[in-house]
């Protein structure tokens, strides 16, 4: 049985909609506060920065202890530009 207001999840999704709609990634998948973005490492880093600052503007922050970065079939031998996200 749902505790509290059943609209809270929908309201949260609406609150972060502006931030998540700015992400230029494939995939760009969200379910409530869980998101998955993809692309080349620099694009993911850029989108992660957009998310971080967008959420900060509405007094939310990313829980970095629950974040994962997966490199799948990444063959680029060039080091990505150094940017500190977390």
C-alpha cells in the first residue's frame, strides 16, 4: 500500500522534466529519480554536468555514491578531456 501522497512521484517527475529534456543522449531514459544516459565519454560527461547544474538550480543534488559509469566497447586511445564532475 502506498504511503503518503500518491501524486508525489508524478510531481517529482514534472519537477525534473525540464532538466532531463535538455539531455542530448541516446539513450536518455528516466524513471522517477533514476536515469540512464549514453554516448561517447565526453558527451556523457557534458550531459552529466547539465544534469548536475540543472538539478542544483531546483535545490536537488546527485547522490554520487549511487552513480555508475560503464565503458562498453570503448576503443578510443585518446584520453578524454579532463573534467571533474563529482
